[in-house]
């Protein structure tokens, strides 16, 4: 049965678009498919993300494969950030070892991640961030939990060029599944910013224990109150094309992201996000 659980879990993860722990948990990150290590839009891309001096709270409603949905609540104040990300499904069909005309019943999957991040800015051109994550996931009667760390670094090389590095999901996990170790991820990125055009170009290379080599390119176009995002991700088993936009009015920001996959049966993830600056 463990093999069956693992197959279902991995199928759901890939349907979501990335590994369970690193799924795009906001419209911003989904619109870029988590591209932008050198110039991140949020801390899910790089823990060294540095926002304006304003504090803000955001709420994201995320939709992946049919029936799989999740929420993300985040509050950032000063150099601190607290977030809670969860997703689940409760109507997976349970079948026995022998094929029958009807399923034996239904069961669910749930995943939760509570995180705290601290940003250490050494100077105006260099940032270092640490994120601590507590995770819990349950599939039928099997579960996995642990404490993990994300490390992020970003360096402004010149007026137009930035460089970034990330290490994700390093830590301790305990699991009933046959594979208990969550996939670690390592990456580097560069970005080019053209202020006169409001154009930001992004390029990342990552290595994941599960997906192997990953290449990403993306862009952000700033039109003052309206921003447009897009990205292309290529790895061995799939390809993502994502896009989205943001609209800002006074201290309220609305964001939308959508991701298209080469393996179409895995669905079309979408995310809606509202951010309030205070």
C-alpha cells in the first residue's frame, strides 16, 4: 500500500506543478512559476526577498488539479515574515488490490507549512534571508512531518544586474512513506533591469533531487499601477509556461497567476491574491 500512497502523492504533486513543499503558493509566484532568484517578488522564490519599507498582509486562494485547492496567509513586518500555507483534497477514491466496479471509499490528502523568515540586510546592495519551515502532510493513514530551512542570498552587481543563490528544504523529516526525505533544491540566478522600459528579465538554473536540472527564464513588465509577468520552465519530465498580472489601487494590490503544462492531464493551476499594505 505504501507504493500506492506514494504514486498518488507524487501524481498530485506533479499535478500541482511542483513538489508538494515548493508549490507556488501565491499568484505572484505562480505567474512566474517561482522564477527570479536574483530579483525575487516574494520569499517563496528567494528567502532574501526585500520589499519596500511598508508592512503588508496577503491572502492567496490557489487551485490546481480538480479538487485540489489551498490557501496562503502571509504577514510581513520589517525584516520579519510569518506565513501559513495549506492545501488538500478529501475525495480521492480508494480501490482494493483487485479491480472492482465501485471504489471501496474515499480518503483525503492534507498538507500544511508554517514558516518564519528573517531578512538580514548587510548593506543596500546585499541581502541574506533565512526561512524556518514546519511541515505536516497526511495521506490516508501515512504522514510526514519535519523542520526545514531555506537560505537565500542576493547581490546587486551594478545598476542593472543582480545575482542570487538559494538552498531549499534542508533539515529533518520523519515519514511513514517509503521515501521520507523531501527533495532539496539548489539554484542560482541573474537578472537584468531596464528602468526606462520598466522591464525586468530573469534567468535561473536549479538542481532538484526529484526533477534534476531545471532551466527558467521570465520577465516582469512594470506599467506603474499595472504589472505583467511571464515565465518558461524546462526540465526532463515537463514544461511550464506561466503568466499573470497585478493591479494596484492605493494600498490594495490584486494579483492573478495561471500556469500551463506540457502534460495537459495534470491540469491548469490558477491563483488569486489580495495584498493590503499598512
